[in-house]
C-alpha cells in the first residue's frame, strides 16, 4: 500500500536543514582559523616570487617562516601608462589600446624583477603611444583642413544669395 504524500502548507515551517544529508551542497573551501599545534612549522607567504631568503621565527614551540613579497626593481623604467591612456582617449584608440597593454606588461615585468623585459615593454609602450599621438594629430589636422575647405567653398558663397 502506498502512502499518500501531502504538500506542505504555507502555514507549516519547512523541515530543518541537515548539512550531512547533502554533502555536495557544502562549500568546498571553508575559511577557518588555523592554529598550528606546538612544534609545527608554519609558512606565511604572498603570491609574488621570492627574492630573498625567508625569515624564520621561533615562538615557543612553533616555528613561523615569513616569506617576503617581491620588492620589484631598484631602478624601474617608466611604464608610460598615463601617456598610453591619454592617447587612447584623445588621439587614436586602436594604437592606444596596444600601448596600454605594453605599459601593463611593463608594470608586470617590474613586479617580477625582470629588468630586461621591463625595459623592452617600456620602450614599446612609449613608441606605440607616440605613434598614436602622431596619427591622432594628423587625423585631426586633416579633419580641420577638410572642414575649412568645405566651409570656404560651400557655406560662405551661399550667404551671398
């Protein structure tokens, strides 16, 4: 004999949720405070590459190893990001977008302490930005010359009619 299942009414509260019933619904990573047991070595790090030896601190029975983040270059080249953004907005956006990408790559190379790549990307960002500035200025000059020509040939003579 089958039991007849009834639909819950709006006045009844829903059944309690039990996390053990649905393990697939539990989050994969739970943020919990972690306190190491005595005598365990703990590594504290950042996502940047390490450029120096980690520092080790013994506190009681636990050992903490602190890994310092990458400090970048001592004399980094300019990224030319401001110029690249300016020429993208004001002059020639197709070339300016590539200049922004090169300036961003330069910034990433500085963060990796890669002097050679940072210099190369800085130079490319500057060249692309100057090209965008030149193309934008040439286009604006041609537009102005066309406007003046059309104005002088067609607009001014129509005033005399």
